[in-house]
C-alpha cells in the first residue's frame, strides 16, 4: 500500500506514477474536504500559539493546477494567519537585487502559514532554460554547472536556516504530463470563462518540455533535503492530487503540535473585573 513517503523525493527512485497516487488516495480513503478542515483547525492553533511558522512551496509547469490546489486545500484557513505570495516575472526593482531578495520579506512570521505560488526556484528553472535572462539581471557570469550549484547550495542554506529558526518548509512539485497539459491548454482556449488564462507563451514553453524536465530532475536531486524535502505529486488527476497534498500538509501541521495558549494570571484588580463580567452577564 503506497504511503506518504513514496511521494517524498529520493534520487534513487523514479518519480511516482499517477497509478501510485490513485492507489494512495483510494486505499487511505482520503477526503480533501476533511483534510482541509483539519488544516484550518491546525492553522488556527499555529496562529494562536505564535511560536512556529510553516512555508509551503508549489512549483510546476503551466496548467498543472497550482492555483486551484491552493484555493481548495486552504479554503478553511483563517486569513489572520494565512498568506499566499505569487511570484511571476520579476520587476526592475527585483532584478536589481539578488535572486532570492523578493522572497525574503514574504517568509512567514511566527504563527503564520505562508504559501508560495512559484518561488525562488524559478531562478533555477525558467532562468536555467532561458539563460539569456541573466543578462537582464545584470549577471555577466557564464551559467555553467558551478553557477547553478552555487544557487542550489544557497537555497539549501536559506531553507536550513528557516527550519533551524522555527519555520518548517514543505515543497510540492505538481508533476503534470505533457498530454494532460496540452488538453488543459485546449480547454482554456475553447472555454470562454477560461480564455483569460490562455497564453501562447505557455505553448512556446511547452515546446521546451525536455529542457524543463531535465531542470526539474536536477533541482529535485540538489534541493530535496532531510529538513526541507520535495514531494512529487502526479498532477494528471486534480482531485487525487489535491487530496494527497492536503493529507501531507495536515500531517505536517499535526506533527508541529501547536498548542493554544492558556489564560495568563490576572492582577487582583483585573481578576475582579473578569469575575464581575461572569457573574453579571445575562444571556439573551
């Protein structure tokens, strides 16, 4: 029977298949709604305790279902302690800084659950496939193997620092197949309510499929660590993908064992005020 660890990336094993995911969801009787409600409850405890943080990163190729997964998995979260940061093409201000600068200020505070819809990993994916982008960032260095390794190492160091500082990190690669991606492109093109999502640029990027797959394979190998692992989730079946993602996040939050703070001791004057409220309150 497939277990969660089957989706945690290890370089010695191939990526999980869609059938493995389907079996995992079916045999464990996973429910997206149930897991999402539990995520909401755990997230409120995380926020109330205020001692830990959780960063969840989603990376994928176009049409893998990142946006809809985030909407569905976190629908019961309290906005007071929940944030989603989406990273698209960097602005002039952002490219004037180091490649992770725009993400620094979005890292979760203690008590906060933050989701990155794409992330600093774009700089080792899109930029690796399109190395010409480096010139626009004012980088003259040739993007050789050592250049990319330096980026991987720096990312690992930053994530290790986050974990050591009390912020757990979970990373998801939503692994869509090219035929499914193309089917979803066609659906966007043919459906009036979805046409705003359709971009010819996405089709052009799909022509570079093999290059992106190679970049993802290297990224997973170099940055899936014990403290900040990648979970590779087949994405051809959105329902099962969301159920698996929710289960993994739920179990992570559960393991953090966040506790609601107890009422502090009151000064005598304050305690009398509270007692008077309780004694004199008349429910309607």
